[in-house]
């Protein structure tokens, strides 16, 4: 069996051995959500699992193998796509969870890991709308653990795109950056998919009639029921046309390096 940072690919005995060492657990949280006509709908979960795996490997390398990175199976569904950051949950294909369901999933997974012996956890978010619900789940898991007398658990929550620094943003978005909320199915996600999963991207599917009105111009408030006309016809919020594998490499390298430093700061200080 090949060595792997992915928990689901380990046999139970290898996993137990890693648990007995200094291990940092990654919980990837994504979504099943439309990403225009040019990309598969698994983007958020697939990228987050992969970015967690890349970070786990980089962490092991940075510590000369003293720290094990273990990536759990991802949460493949996320909270309802919001119109101003994901196009909206009215779009066909976007299959969502209630906030309370996501809280419960995150809580149960984290608490199960804690009961097995995990004490250092990184929740990596890959779907903009998930964050506060995942946060609540992690806090409840810590409270559950404390009731069991386990009081040495630490959980770090992050979204991988927040680790792309300003210099890289200026380099990759020379015409101006509209913000991560409007990057849904745009250059960042498309470039990373071209790097990791090129078979799930087809740039020739970008019909000009669909990929119009980008970046999206949206009101600075939410409205329910959703007004479908507010969402661009492609479902994307920024244009992916300038995406490339090369940009994906830059995004991966910068985000992973900065996440490793943040994890070391919280978990590996003497």
C-alpha cells in the first residue's frame, strides 16, 4: 500500500501509528455547486481536499517527517450557495445543506477525531458560505470534549484563498482584483482545477452568450426569494478566460507555503 496523507487511503494500523506520533489533522469542507459550463460541480470539495493534502505533505517536509499530516475524507456538501458569492442556491446542480446540518457534520467529525486521540486540527474551508457554520461545529466539538475531560484540543480554521498574498494577487490579476467573493468559478478556481483536475475543465464550453456581465454587479444586500436575474447567466461571478495551469501552480505554491507557516505558528512553537 502506497504511503498517503489521506486518511481514507490508509489502513487502520498505519493510521493508529500516526495517531501515536505528532499528527495534525485536516478536515476539508467543500460543496457540490455549479461552476458554470466550463467546470465540474465538485470544484469546492475536490480543490479543498487536494490543497489540504498538498499542505499536509509540505508540513511533513518542513518538519523532516517529525509531524504527520492526516487529511480526513472531505465534507462534500456545503451551506446554501449565496447569490453574492456563489451564484445562488436556485441554480440547478447546486445541492446544499441547511446550516444546522453542516454544524452537526463538522461537530461530529471533529469530536470523533478527538475521541480517537487527535489534539491538533485544521479545518480547511473551500466554499465561501461554509465558514461560520463550520466555526460553530468546531466550537461545539471542543465543548463536547471538555465535558469528557479533554481540554488540550486546539482547532485552527482557515480558507485556503486567504493565504494568497497581495503581491501574488497583483501579479495574477493585473487588470484589478474584484475580491474572493466574486471569484466563484473565476481565475483562481479554474486555474487550480487546470493544475489538479484538467479532465474536469473544458474551456471551449465558455459560450459568450453565457459568460457575459462579468464580473457580476450585485446589490450590497441579500434578497429572498432569490431574484434569478441578479445572477449572470453562466452562474459564474467573474470571468475565467485568463485562467491557466501556470497560474494554478503559483496559487498552489503561495497558498500552501503560507498555510504551512500559519500552522507552524499555532502548533509547532517551542
